[in-house]
C-alpha cells in the first residue's frame, strides 16, 4: 500500500542525478527532465554552474529553493538538494517538483535562493583568498628571513674589506657591490615588513624620543642622496613643534624616509621639500602634519586609487628601481598609528604627499643614553651555540674586536651540552633555531643540571626571526637576555654588560 501511494503521489515529483567530481552527469532517472549523460550539468541549465564550484567541499549538503527551469519545453519550479559526496561517494542532485506550490511565491523565493547561494559562494571565495594570502605571507616571511643573514654578512665583510689596503679600482667595485647589496637588503626588508603587517605581527614600539633630533637625523640621510642627483633639498619646520614626544620613532623615520626616497627617485631636476608643522594640539596630544613635495614626474590620474596597493609601481620606466611596496607599507604603518595619508599630484609637475601622525607630547627631558665601552681586564670564556657558519663568524669577530673574550663554538645544542660539561664558561650565546636540539630545549637542559656552575651560566638568546612577546618567551625558558639578527655591536656589548653585570670603573 505504501509503495502504491508513493508511486502515485511522489514518483513523478522527484528526479535523481548522479555526477562525477567535475560535474559531468553519470546517471539520471529522467523522471522530470531528460538530461543527456556524459555532459556537464551546467549544460542542462546555467544555474548549475554554481553547483560545480561546491563539489570540492568536504561532505556538505545544500538545499536551493524555487529554481525555475525551462528545458526542452518543460517548465517546472523545483527545489534542488545537492550533496557534495565524499571520497567514496559521487556527488548527486535531487530535484523535487514544487511547481504548483511556488506559483504564488516564485519571485520572493527566487531572490532568497540567489541570496543564499551568493552568501555561500562569497564565503568560499573569502576562505580561499585568506588561505592563499596566509600562505603567501608565511612564504615571503620565511624566505626574507633566510635571506637577511647572508645579506647582512655580505655587507659586513664588504665593510671590512673596504678598510683594508686595496686599489682605487677595487674600492670602486666594492662601493658598487655595497650599493647593490643594500638595495637587495631594502627589498627584503620591505617584503618582510609587508608580510608581517598582513599577518598582524607588527607591534608598535612606543617610547619617548627627541622629535627635532629625529628630523636632523633624517636630513643627514637624505641630503647626500639629493646632492647626488643635484636636487635642492630642504626641511621646513614649525617653530611650535614639540621637542619630546612618545611614539614609534623607528617606524616614523621609516615612513618619512620612504616618502623622501620616492620623491628623490622620481625627480630629475628641481627640489624636494619636507615640511613639518603642528596641525592640532589638545592637552598632551599633538597631530603632526608632514608634507613631502617634489617637482618630479607626478602620478597618472587613472592610478590614484592604486597607489597604496602592494607591488604597485608609480612609474613604468625600467631605469627607476623599486618593488612597489613602499607606499603600501607606509599606508599600513600609518593605519596602525591611527594616522592617515593622502596626496595631490599633477603629471610632469610634481607630487605632494601629506601624512598626519598623532603623538603624545612628553614634558620631561629624555634622551637616548650614549654607548659606553667597558674594558674587560680578566678574559671571559664564551660559548657561541650556532649552526650557521656565517653567524658564528660574525658574532665571534664582534666579540674579538671588543676584546676580553676567549671563544668556543658549538654547532648544535647536543654539542653545547657536552662542551659545557667539560669546560667552564662565563657566558653562552644560544641561537633559538638549530637542528637536533634547538636553543630552547638546550637552555632547559642546562638550567636543570644539578651542578650550580652549569645551571647558573648566563645565557643570551639569539633570534633571527623575532615574534610577538619574544622577551616573555625567552624569560620563561630561562634566558638572561636576548639579541636579534642582524647583529649590532653596541646592542651585543650592552647586553653582555647587562647580563654579566659589568660596570665602568
């Protein structure tokens, strides 16, 4: 009886269509429409083009209501159930004929269905785009990080070679090599910055600094570049500029120099002007308006909306270097600071970039403490635990140049533990990323050693790829301090003084 009722009322109301993973029709019972096998389901009706894009999803089932299909003279309004299948099962469709039911509601239901479908497709596309973006950023960050060490080493060795006894032609070649290597370093730094920004790993390091001194520092960097191109460069300062402010000095310098470098790059003759004024002061907060104006090539009107996009170059000329990352980084950094950027331009007349940066005004005097060299009379035994030969040599050279150190090198954590058991050390430099046993694991083993002369050795962590909360991580693992690559000798020396509690006599 049930079968008779089902055949009478449901048999001619449903159709089953089995597909393969590419959306090709494998089987159809043709109870509603006659669908040609071994053809794409989208050939049956354009609606099913969207169904094909859902096939690659893991096992999911979707219901689409009120689909109006007119095929070979057969007009019906159906519900479509789509099952994406699994590894062992093909995807399939079930058509349910609701033509009579939808006669009065077709318009509203169709709009709803299209909205649901659009939402699913948008969600899928967003997930795919985000996944691709994350992969790209991680790849760029890792590659950039791996490039920084050999590039920094090359610059260091070129600097040492430049100071040796060489001919004038050799000096010219070294200068050219340094210029090229510095250009590569800038590109790598830009790529690393952009990937960190897009992954949310850039954290502003705010601290008090001398704003006027910062402008003087920028002038010393930019003026020689302008003179090389025979451009007039000047800085116009507001007399009401606060001297001491709180902000991320390093990033602010990066932003301004980036804009000035662009201005010089795209200006063949004329001038480049940096003007800095106070736009607004409220209580202890100031908004600083900074303008960088040039008499360069200008920017095409149709490119105005693309200027701040990643890898967008402002000029097509192969004679002008650049990666197209600078303005994207500037825009993103300003957004992190709560600032903004805009520009005015006229082709073949020039461009003026305007940025606003909110800063806190600091009342009390503050300044960076100058580096003070401390002579080490009694030589200290130092162990460098590092698997990269270039980094071994760089760190060893810096310590030997300082004087007062006997140095041994371990290529990995296991070797370091063995050497510490056999020799007394006053200090250990421990790279955090090494094969066999990394710096974190090695430090934990040393700290758990029962011998006080081993578990109390001061350990300075070395990081080539700093992450958020890096200091807290090193502290928790038992390090006494840490430094980052590329090495800066003053930072290394000051960390040694701090960890070993050395003071100027």
